[in-house]
C-alpha cells in the first residue's frame, strides 16, 4: 500500500462522528431554547425562570438515548446559566439536568411506547423538583424559600412534556426514515 493512500475509516468511526454531531446539535438546541424562550417568575427568589429548554432535552433523550440526553441537557443548560447571569446555578444545572436526560433516555431506550415516554417525563419532573429544591436550599440557606420554585418547575416541565408527547412520534418516524438513529 502506498503511503499516499489511506484506508477508509471503519464504520464505527463514522457512527461515532455522527453521534458526536447529533449530540452537539442537540446541546445547541437546548441552549437556544433555554435562552430565547424564557419567562422570569415574579414570585420566586431572584425571579425564577420558566423556559423551553426541556423540550429539546426530552426529544434528544428519547430519540438518541441517555448519553445524548445527559450531555445535551446538562451542558446545554449549564452553558445558559454561565452566559446569562445565573452562574451560581451552573454546577447544579449540569448535574440535575444531566440526570434528567440520562433517566429519560434510559427509559426510552428500553421501552419506546407512549406510556413509558410519559413515565420518563414524570421521572424527569421529579428529578428537577427534588434537585432544584436541594440546590436552592444550599444556595439560600433554608428549606422554605425553595418551595416557591416548585410551581415554576412544574409548569416548565409540564409544558415541555406535553409538547414532547405530541411531537415525538412523528419525529421518531422522521429520524428513523433518515437513518440518524443507531
């Protein structure tokens, strides 16, 4: 073999590159949906925030699995925190939202049906509420103030969950048709 010719990369290398690209796109979508579609809450400490970043997180986790969901969700939303003045929240967001993506993806990888998608989204809601409750308890130094964030977190996850459940089946068909899934 000549030193000028290179063998074609193995198929696994191509699949790995595709996986990295899909995860990166999902991460950017989480960041953009969090940054561009958000409402500050007047009743939560420091305003609180409702955003649509959970929508691409849930879609990514269901369509592309727990690894993509965890990375896209955790890093995408933590980057938003770092770049938008919520810097103190970034480490908590990285872990909490990363866990949400991991759990949604893990459930959806094993069971690709509506009832399990619903279960996955309910689990994500529980992770968000419990995770941010304890994060706020640490940040604010008491156990009462974090209660004010629960309604916003319920609305935030609830809206994203409803939209996800409405659009996930057609998106799954489109992704499978294009060959983007493993």
